[in-house]
């Protein structure tokens, strides 16, 4: 009924966008632009929010998806003139920090892990294994680079050099994004963009976060004790709990645990 009584003032509302898990193009529960777009749009457009809070817990993942999500957040923040604050739970590392730095301010727990501003590529080499068992692999390509870093062939120096070149390009874009968003708040340190990680207060000292703080008390301090929260988060489809969906969920959970385990979580 409040909307029909113009002289009754609504309490400020903060839209909370929860982002939990690995950043990847596909898979149940994955963070990517396609699945998050509707939630991000609602967070900025519904109910005239006083602010949008990003509640982040992610060890990273796809550089492209991290960039797409961040750009969508910035576009809407500027279009709607809504401040964005990020609150880190366990970890915002690599792509997780890329998304966090899309916010105007970043807050974290004293035990949160942040940073890992770098690029990694990992795989296995099976060429000795298949040779040992007499397995013959046949590969035909048009284009000398189509079999780049084939795990069933001996590693080639030219392939590694090409991969490192690609990684440098992605890393440079990551650094540029963080510098653009954090600006003078960043400390002048040689190890800031080496993939190093920091915890809580250390992250504040190097300028990766603005302070130690949590969602509810920080928002109450800014908007009053009666501030309202509207939460947006991904939901697992009902059918995903059965059959192949269950298998994909299990594999996704393993991948998530492996990602978080890199940071001792």
C-alpha cells in the first residue's frame, strides 16, 4: 500500500548480487555473462536501489567471462548512476578479483584472500604414455598452428612461446583493468601484478581493497538501520538434481573444490 501514499517515504534499498563459484562459459552454477545478465539487470533496474552490493566468493576462471561480467556491471552503474560496492567472502582471486574491481569500493573480511592478478594455463602431456602402449594417434590439419600444444605430442618450444605471448596479452588487459578501477589507491609495489595473493589487512595496505567490512553493517552505516536488502542469485534448476544434471553438478563441485583448494579453502 505504501506506493499509493506519496507522503510515506520508503526506506532505502540495496540490491545484493551474490556471485559464488568458478567463472566459466558453461556448466551448472558457473558464473558467466549469459547466466548472470538477467540478475545484474534486475539488480540495477528494480526498485531504484540506493546501491548495488556484489557479494563475491570466487577463485577465478575465464578471463573473457570476467571481463564481460565486469563491463556489464560498469555500464549499468554509469547508466543508472548507482554506486557499486563489492564484499568479499572467502576469496576473490584472479577472475574473482577482476569482477570485484568493477565496484567503486571493495570490502573484505580480515581472513579473505584477494589478488592473484595473473594468467595461468595448465595441462598434461600424454605422448610418452601412448608410446609406451603402442598407441598410434593420427592428426591431420590445414594450418600449422591448429595442433598447438597437442597433449599427445612432445611439447614444442614454439608452441610454448606462442602460449606465453597470448598470456601476456591477457595479463596486460587484467593489469590495465585493475589500474583503471583502483587508480591511486594501489601501492607502488613490484609484486602487485605477479599473481601474488594477500589476506585481509594486507590487501588493504597494497590498495586491493578499501577496508575490512561486511555487507549488512556497512550498508546500515551508510543508509540507516532500516535499509532493505533485495538479493539476486543463481538457482540450480530442479531437473539438474537428477540424471546427467546430477553428474554435471558433481563434476562442477569437484572443479569448484579444486579451484578453492588452490587457496587453502
